[in-house]
């Protein structure tokens, strides 16, 4: 909300008091133009009225009459009937007859209203169309609420406005404007409690009445109205005029706009009601679109965060990931998956290539395991060899999980691939070592309870200890077995302990 035009009006009055006429004229015009651009009808009317008084004091009634007629037209547009009557009574010399063509306001300024006899709806038709277009073009919820509050405040004569939005059955305060304090809050997103009088939002009986009837509620003097005379909030804040407009979309109550004025009774005229009806109708459509757009943006943010977490997990994992889309027979593979097979990062790896790289000894077993998983939902956890780009076969462990549609048909299968070649090599070495031990030691030494071996060397004076005398685990025993071969110095005797 821009208050520059109000500042310019204060500067104009200050210059007028200081008899700096040229500077006063400049600031009056700045204030009128600023209020017009920002659509503050009441401020534009006041600036024209004060400018007219200034020219009257200077003795130039012809210019003064032009500005005063403009002020009267703007007050009429704003719905300030009492003010219009006051001007007509104060300046009868200008309002006894219609203004001549020469005295009419500048018609090139399309948002101003001349003093020609027209109905209230005709007066604001152009403003309604412009406001509706402004609301219809906005898809961002924050900016939509800001525009709605500015239009409401500038076209209603309200000193305070509150916008409530209904989301999933609960009511929330989404925007609040206070003309007296200059407060303008958007997207408060605070849960609304009608019984909370201290919040100074919407009186509970007003909210309940509008919510139940889903009709516009206009009250000329709330303090004297029997329906609200006992309400603590209305009495404490001395609320006089109030207006509550329900916002319906597809026959359902979606929002509510509450307006009040604590200074004057009967502020909200039929013209205000009609204007706000049109604004509420367009706002209902726009807020639905904005909420839908906001939901889409939230989903996009969630997907982006999910992708970031996925990429982080992939980067920190030792497993290559793959995803097989069975409907298109396309295979997605991560960078690490391709790296495990010695492929370039941008190289495409297909399902057919996977089967071609599979070792012949494991081919049938892998095929059978995949079919059982997809048809019988059996766990898929396999170890097999794949041919890398260098032509070497390496061992991998693959685990995966399928996905089925509502008919039970498999649609995709995703999993991981881990290189276990080092583990397989270690296992082969252990098997070889065990075979060597069995060939050297008696078979009863491998029965349960045998935990190690003691090696003794036979010398001239009987058994003597060597460097292997301590209790040794099987791995050290392997070395003893390797040492017990022809050509070694001195015979060794081994016994289990």
C-alpha cells in the first residue's frame, strides 16, 4: 500500500499555510495523481476538495469550482452521500445547475466520474471491470490477497477490513487492514476463533449470522442494533457501521470479507454492497485458482526436496541403482551402476545388454528368480557375475523390489547392485586353505572343540619350541602347514590343543 499521496497532501497544506502558493499547487497535483494511480478514491476526493478551497482562497473561483465538482463526483463514487450533501449545501453557487462543458473534469482521465446524472452501478462499472481483471490475472495467493484488500479498502469507505478463508472446514485469518493505524498484514494464516474478543477481528454474532445465512450483512449502527447490542467487542470498540460479505464458490462458502467503520453510521451504501458483490464473485474464482497453483508449487517443492534427498543418498551409497520400466522396457541406471561395469557416465545401458553381460552359469538362475519375484512376489536377492567393459567378469549382489498395478500386473522393478568380487575372492582363498589343512592334518583335528595348534621342533635333546609355539588360529596353522614341506630345516611335530 502506497501512502506517498497522503504525504504530498500534507506538504501541500503546509505550503498553503506558509503562503508558498506555487509549491502548494505542485503538491496538490502530486497528491491527486498519486491517489488516482493507486485507486484511493476517498483520498483523491479529499485532495480535490482541499485544492478547490485553496484556489477559492486565492480568489480564482473558476478553477476552484472545477476541483470542487471533481471532489463531489469522487465522494459520490465512494458512496459518501452525507459528504456529497454537505458540499452541495456549502457551495450552492456551483451545484444549482449542471456543470457546463468547460467546467467538467478532464474526461481523458478515465477513472474519474463526471457530475452527469448516472446510477451508482454505472458510476463504478469501469472500476469493477478493472478490479475484476486485476484479481483474475493473479495466481499468487499472497499478491491476490494484497490486491483484494487494497480494492476493498479503497472502494468501501471502511476503516478496517478482515479477510477470512475456509480451508478443510477450518477458518483462518489470511489478511487484515486497518486504515487508522496503517497496518496491512497479508497471509497471517492464523486459526480464527470467533469467541476471542481480544483478537479484535470479527464479532462472533456477525460471523455466525453471515456464515449461517450466506447472505450479505449490512448494519448501519451496530451499537444500536438489537442483534449485536450485547456483543462485547462491538461495544468495547464502539463499532458503528459494519458490512460482512460471504464469498461463495460452486455454492459453498469459501471465504468472508468483514468491514467496519467506528466513526460514522450508515457508511456502507447499496453501491458499496454491489461493488463488493462483484469483487467477491471474482475473488472466489481467483482464490480457487491461487490455492490450486499454491498446491502445485508445494508439490513441486516436495518433489525437488525428494529428488535432492535421493541424489544425496545415491551419492553417498556404495550401491549402483537401477529401475526397470516394464511398460516401455526402459532401464534407468545411476552413474555408480555404470561405473561398476566400466561404462561412461552418459552411456546407455539396456535390459538386453544386461542379459548379454550375465555369466552363462548364472543366466538361468537369474531368469527364474526374476520370474518368481514378479509372478509370486518371492524375495529377489541374487549373486551373479557380469562382464565389465574390460571383458572381466566380476561378482555382484543384486536386490530388488517389484511394483504391480491394480490388476496385479508387474509394471516396474527397482533395485541395487553391489560389487562383491573381493568377498568372493576371500571366500575362495578360505576354501583353498581349508583343503590344504585337511591334506596336512588328521581329519579328527577338524572336529568341534579343536581351537588351535602347537608346533614343536625335534632336536637332539628332544622337543624344542620354535617361533610358532604359541596357540595359533587356523590362519597361522596354514603357515605351519606350508612350512611342513620337504626341504625345510628339521622336522616339525604338530599337535592339537
